[in-house]
C-alpha cells in the first residue's frame, strides 16, 4: 500500500497546516510523522522556547523536505 502513487500523494503536507499545528499544540513534528522529535519537543517545552522560536522560521524547509522525499518516491514509481 505504501508504494501506491495515490497513497503517497495523500501524504504530502502543507506549510499552512504545519504552522497551524505549531501554533495550537506545538504538534508540527507529529503532523510530519516525526513522533520521536515531537515527544522530545513536548518534554523540553519546545527546547525551553528556543527550539520553538527557530522552528517558526524552519517549518517551510521541514515541510519541503518531507514533500521532496515523497515526490522522489512517486517519481521512482513512475519509471
């Protein structure tokens, strides 16, 4: 199932939704499927605010990296 092109396309994430997750619950890592980082983020309270501040600017790059990996897998399926 995970090699299905349409399934992979449904796993693409948006920057806007990641910011909403960051703002409401600080759950942007969970949104991207990185539960280990998410639990660490919550335990340290967003790195005592420092990590949370940097993530404010790094969220677009994190989402783009997530989507790039999925795009590469889709391209491999199309070959």
